[in-house]
C-alpha cells in the first residue's frame, strides 16, 4: 500500500502543479465552484477579499471558511497542512495580531510559488509566514530532512482546509500530528465525512481520491483511528450534505 500512497502523492502533486501553471481553463470541465464566488459562498469576509486582486482567488480550493473558528482559538503558532496558495495563512496573519508564526506546507511548488508572490505584497505578514514543500504522506520524514528549517517544537493550531482526505494512511498521519501539536493545541479539519458507504472498490481508484471523496472516512472510523492516541474528537459539525458525504468542521484536541 506504500505504492498507492506514493502514486496518490505524485498524482496530486502533478494535478495541482498543472492547476498552478495554467490559466483557469484546466479545471473548467470539472463541476466544482472556485475563485471569488466560492470564497464568498463559504463566507470569507468581504473586507479581506477586497484587499486582493480577483485573479488571486483562481487557485484556491478551501472546503470552508476557517477564520471565525481560528479567531476564537487565537493560536500563536499555526501549521497549515495542504496550504495551497496560502490564502488562509495570509488572512490569519492579517486578522490575528498576536499570532507569531504561520507555517504552510504543500507538495505543489507551483501553488506555493503563487502564495509566495502574493505574500510579497504584504511584507509585515510575510515576515511571520513560512511556506515549505513537503509530502503529507511522509510528513515526518520530509520535516526531518528539512534540516535547516528552524521549526518550533509544537504548534497551537494544525489546520487542514481540504487536504485531510488526500492523506492515505490516516493513523500514521495522526501519530505525526500528535507529536507536532502543543499540549493545549487544536487540530482543525475541514473536509468531507461519509454519511453513506462508498460503492465497493471506489477507494481503490486514485482518481476517486483527487476531489477528497475516495479518502473520506465515516465519523465512527475517524473516532476509532484517534482512540488511544492521546487525542479527543471534540466536535464534528455538518456544514453541508452532498450525498454520500457531508462537508464538515472537525475539531480534535489532545486528551
Ligand atoms: C483542496 S486543496 C486545498 C488548498 C488550500 N488549503 C486552500 O484552501 O486553497 C488541497 C491541497 O492539498 C495539497 N496536497 C495534496 N496532496 C498533498 C500531499 N500529499 N502533500 C502535501 N500537500 C498535498 C494540494 O497541493 C492542494 O494545495
């Protein structure tokens, strides 16, 4: 199964790099909302959106607006895994004056470069934001290999806005997250949970993982995975039902 994870990572990296490298046309046959319309529908605050040129939203793919929840949590350090063009990272830097460090991780160098270009227009916020290329399917190994990177021992908030279901081995992944999360920290996930079983064999196809459904878990499965891992599933909030999944906000904390 290591082969499946490696192939999944490579396929997603190639797909998102293609998204980053071409005009909006690449995804036009895919029936998903995107760009400014998507961000408005998800409830991102208009004053924040108005600070950026409209075209800068073309390559953002959030599953929800996390900013209200993050403001309540008031983290000093944020690890945004699967950050894409780092829109959430930039907004967090702008709305959380107490936040000291935001680290975004993504496997698409193309999306990260778009994010770096945008951050360059906001030097004050860029100063507390670091974007690094790494593979979530081997996060532990990749972070160890980034020897020169001066990372804190732990983070107050680990955010995954649309990237959790793209991780293959979720149990192994949570072991890594547990090590990265501070004692009173929060893992905040926006992704789909299954509300009906997937057809047999559906998740064996890489293509079915690319839009976050093939790797979706049922809530009970998620609970089972984190049980005994020093983590508590604090809440699951359904934001929208799109059978066979529900778009959800998932909050996990250390026990
Ligand atoms: C649905 S998009 C969400 C992007 C971002 N959070 C946003 O709100 O725009 C999923 C992101 O996960 C990244 N991704 C997918 N698989 C990954 C992996 N194995 N390692 C790191 N990043 C990955 C993609 O490159 C993409 O940026």
